[in-house]
C-alpha cells in the first residue's frame, strides 16, 4: 500500500497540483563561490503539493510523505563527469543531487565504498559479470546508514538544530551517535528498553544520550513520533526524513560511476522500509535525466527480504501494491524486520517500473549467503547482506537474472554487527599442543596437498 | 488541559471492515475525527485519520481501537529503524 494503501495514488489528487502555489519556494539559490544548490522544494509524493524546505516530512493535506525535488535542467547544464571526478572520493562528490543549500559539514569522509569485481562468487552463482557494492566498510560506522545520516545532520545544521535524535535498534543509532559526536551536535538515541547490551554499547561509546523505552513496539513507535513532533529536535528519520532518505542515492551514483558511467543491467537490494531500493532507482533515473549516462540500456532493480518478514516481496509476487502488515516478524534478520514498511508501496512501483522482481529466503539461506560471500570474496556482511546474496542466487537459478548480464549486489552493513546470528554456524578452531609432530598429525594430508612455492 | 491533534494510519483487518468503527469512535470518546485518506478492499481497510481532543482521551481512543484489532501507526509508519 502505500502501506496506506493502493491508496489514492497521485493521479487521484492531480487536480490539486494546479491549485497549489501559495507555498512554492524560490528555486535555485546560490550555495557558495564553489557550488550552487539545485535543491528546489519538498513535494508530496501522493498529491504533488509543494512545501518549503523546512523540517517537515508529511503533507498536511493527505499525510503523504514529502520528497526533495531539484532543478534538473540546471543540474544538467552544470554537471559533468569531469567535475565529479575532480572531487574527493566521498559521497559528497554528487552534492548537486543532495538536499542541502551550503557546503556539507557532517560526515565529510562518508561513502565511495569499494565496488568489488566478485569473480569467485560469480563462478559459484553461475554468472559472468558480478560486483559487490560494499558498504560494510562505509565510514565511520560500517553501514550505509552513514550516508543518510551525513545528509540529515548537514541539513539539521543548516536549519539551525542544536540537538539531533533518532529511534533505532541498531545501525541508525550507531551512525547518528558517531556522526553527531564528530560534528559536536548533542544527540539522543531512543531504543526499546530490552535491546541487547552490545547494540546499546555501539551507541553509548560515542557519548550520546541513550533512552530506553519500556513497552510494546507499537506504543514505543507512537511515543517516538510524539516526541519528534513536540520538541525542537532534528529527528533524522522523522522530521528530517525527506533529507535523510536522499542520502541513499549516493550508493546508486557510486555504482554507476565505478562502472565507468554504466548502469548495471541488474541490481539486487535488500528491503526493510523499501526506501533504499527506491532511492537507488531515483539515482539511476537522475544520472540519465542529467546526461551523466548517455544511451542507457534498460535496467532492472530487484528487491530482497527474509521470508520471516516479507510484506513487500509478498505484494510484488501477488502483483499488487497493497502491502499487508506483518504483525510479528520472525527472522534472524532484525534489521529488515519491519512489518509495516513505510516505503513499501513505492518500492513495489520501482520494481515494477524497471521490470524487476522480488524474492525472499529462509534464515538458513541467509546464513548460507553470508558464508558464501565471506568464503568467496572475503567480505563479512551483516544478516541483511546474506538476504541479498541468497535472493540473488535464487533469481539467477530461476533465470530472472541471465548469466551473461551484469549484476550488482548491494551490501549494507558489516557482519560484526550481527555476529551472534552466525556464531554457531562457522565451526570451531582445531586445537593442538605446541608440538610439530602433533601439528603434522592433525593436518595430515592437507600438508601434502600444498606444494611449497618455488621462490621459498 | 489543552487539546492536541494526533495523526495516525489505521489498518482494519477483514473482519472489521464492515463495522462503522470511526463513527463509534466519535460517539464513544470526546474527540473529533477527521479522515484524510481511505482505501478499502476485501482484505484490508486503511484510513489516515486525524484525532483532536484531550491527550488522555486520544490515548484511550487508540487503546480502544487496538483492543478491537485495529493496527494504529503514527503517520511516519515506522519511527524505529534498524
């Protein structure tokens, strides 16, 4: 649904668009001597009404989510591959496509993570041209959330916020805490009171204010919404959400640039709220719209979820955009366990528009996916990465991704963040006393099978 | 006490779709209900609803809805992310 439902989509409200001009802000404004801002307004994704560039996130008319819009004609005249490549290798080299008005001030080192040519994994999956976009090594907190937080906190500063906050159970909390600390912003992280201690530690260490809230998930969720509305805090995933969400696009821009300005034929993205998938779609669309990619071929974006919480893939497979909430997600992939995905409706539409598919996988397949990626490419992904690999494997096996077409897998976070999920699946070390004889007895034929290099 | 306005998405399961729950809500509690979007099919009903009233009355109204089996989410849907 727009969780909210096959709801009334944009067309139903189109007549309002022409009547709405009272809040239309000025278009482009000077950014600095070096850069211009091309960020023009916030716009309701449902009815198209425009809003000023403030800390707001919901359309007052129909409660639709607001999204940043840009002057693409001006970007097209201004931007070039050469200009981008002349800049430091961070996510900010695509600043014209981000909703800020001045120079970035938070998370200056974030992004431009490796795009790894994954030949060994490709061989195992039966495909020729495979890449891993590895945000498991994103700076500073080892997940793609650093991208969205960098944009949200930069915009928070521009809007004059002294305090930033989020409600999170993991990666987002860590990233807000770390980036706020480095920027000297006061921060609050709201968490369910029963969150595991190691996850809390990864936020506490940065000196943030961690508030544990007792009660069922739904009540905690509503309280966080109330707090965000009541106090003058920049809540990154509530009142700063239109800015925050745009940061995900940089993952898509980087993929395209790292492929020498080609859009991969297939991209597989894991889905929680579905936002990342929609923003990678938006990034691919924007590079075409602004001429950075010329003569593009068609591309397909596929979504992946764990079977224990798969409201978006279920809707997609049924051919509907009506997303039925999952009341009690049951999966080891906690970071994707969102039963009512806020951007699910839009994720379905992105997949449909690109002739993509949706796939889901069991927890066992998630573990297998994590191990396969680690053992073939030396990349340790969090459980969400296991979902991406496992679902890509199914899409290849089912012939949806042909073996001779390019494929990028988006890995969103480091495996150490969810190490407990795989702890009992990696075996144990073999033990030996400090004796060469015992060592040789233990390894036996393994030693014979490994010839000594000539140069040794 | 000052009145406040709260905004929610309500999701009705199939068994409750034919019941006039929002009408009942407005009579059972001293709050003003204002529907801003709605979509109903045979499987689920989804309504975006603004409630205006005393904070305690709104809380009681939400608790009543949940007791009936209606899922009540803030307009942001999920404020708690991973």
